[in-house]
C-alpha cells in the first residue's frame, strides 16, 4: 500500500451479524514482529515465575506458618501454578510442566 511499507490488505464481503459488510484484512510485518516479541517476553516471564514456584515447592515448607499472611503451603502453590498457567497460555499452559510434575 502506498505510504505504508510492507503493509498488505485484502478486501472481501462477508456477513457480519446477519448483514452483508465490506471487510478489509490487513497485515503489517512491523506490527507482527512487535507482537511476536511481546508475546515471547510474556511467555518467558511466565516460565520464570513457574520455575520460582516449582523451586518453592521443591524446598517443601516455606518460612511462613499457616497462620501468617497468605497461604504458602503445597496446595496453595499448586493453585497458584495452575492460575499462572491459565493466565499466560489458556490453551496449553507452560509446555511440559503441570502441578503434578512439581511433586517429582
């Protein structure tokens, strides 16, 4: 497209909520690259967080006792690991790790 280096567009007609509409699909390599980089960083950070939680589980009981602050027992950490996996990759979680793997 003129004035937009690398941007491509395709025009089509589609039914949208029962009404015929003109739709334009665009692709920008620059935007795609930025989104890919951001997603990779998010997945990497989630992996680090999971590794930290796994290390905490591997150590067993943490310094806090049950009556102090938020729960840090094995069951609470399993719940947090599961929530982290769902938040960062709802379809697959962190590849190769499940809360059950952390018991090994």
